[in-house]
C-alpha cells in the first residue's frame, strides 16, 4: 500500500482535529524514525547489508531461526516477569550497558557463544520494555501490558532498511484483543527471527568479536527502548484523549512515511 492509498478500513477512521494530538504524533514519529539510525550506521561501519548478514549464517542456523526466536521470546517473557519482582529497574543507560557487556561475552566466543547469549539478551530487552511501560503509567504486572510489551518486538529491528514504511509497530496490524501471550509469541517469532539472524551473524564475524557483540547489543537495547516509548506513548495518548488506537496508529504511520521520505531525499541530495 502506498502512502496515498486509502483502504475501506482507513476511510472509516475518525479525523484527528486536535493540534496538540498532532504535535504528539509528530514527536513520536520523529522518535521512531531516529531510533533505527544508529543501527544502520553500525552496519555501514562494518561494511555489510542486513540481508547479507543473514546469508553468512550456516544453513543449520538459518533453518532454526524461527525456533530460536520462539524459544528466546518464551524464556525472556517468563524470566523478565520473575526478575522484576526481585530486582528493581535501573533505567535505560544501565540496561544498555548491561546488554553491551553481555554482547561482548557472546562476541568473544563466536557463533556458539552468541546463540547461548541470545535468550539472556532478549530477556534484558523485555525487562527494559516492561520498565518503560510502567514509566508511561501502565501496570507491568498486568497481562495486557505484558502482551503490549511483546508487540514491541514486532518492530523491524535496528538493522532494517525499510525506514519504517511498514510501521514496525505492528500492534495495530496484529489483533488487539483476544490473544494469549503464547499465541502472540508464535505470531511475532517469524518476524523477530530475521532480526535475531542479523544480530547473530554480525556477532559471529571473527574479526569484530567482542567489540561487535557489545556494539550490536547496545544498538538493540537503544532501538527497542525507543520503540517501546513510541508504542506506549501512543497507547497513553489513546487513553488520555479517548481517540481510537487505530486512528492514532494510522496518523503515526503517515507521519513516519513523510519523515522517512524527506530523510531519503536528503540522503540522495548528499549523494
């Protein structure tokens, strides 16, 4: 679907007339577009494309990416929920640095160590996302909030080059109600598998080792924290204004496409 096409579903969404709502949507859209910038810069620095990274993985690993993603999300959800009851949240910077240290350890040992480190990294990301949910006024112990936290992983990932045209916030694309945690994990896993494949392949590159592992994990932590703030910021805006979530998501998608197109034009001009 292009930025200008209108589906029947979109046509019945109510208009948003409040300038303050538009201002908040614009702020969230700018945050979303900026979130992926560091990941792409990192890929440019190591000299590879996202898809090219996945092709470097051994065939047996590529064939298991969906299972790896499912296992990582399942373990992460259970471990993150338990750990938040005994260890308090320490903020974005602590989580990013902890992720970097974990990534460095995974990078030193190459692909086998990176695969062992994977569930731990995803757990730390999910725990951080739950903390952000509370920051935005949502109860992290509630099943609905935990499901929303999982939906953040449906985003394309920091190494994606689609500039958000698909609105990696697939929350509105996934059914909003009537899903269990396990059902949602099963739906998100195939999409998240590609993201994890890029991460594994980049960490497994011998010449980069610990430095790559630390940099990539820091990038992932930063990216998903920013996406979580966009996600829960949009949910809070819907709650505070009474506007339908889908209408706000559509407004956000259109604004992201406009900002992404402008950024692409600037890049082309510099080229």
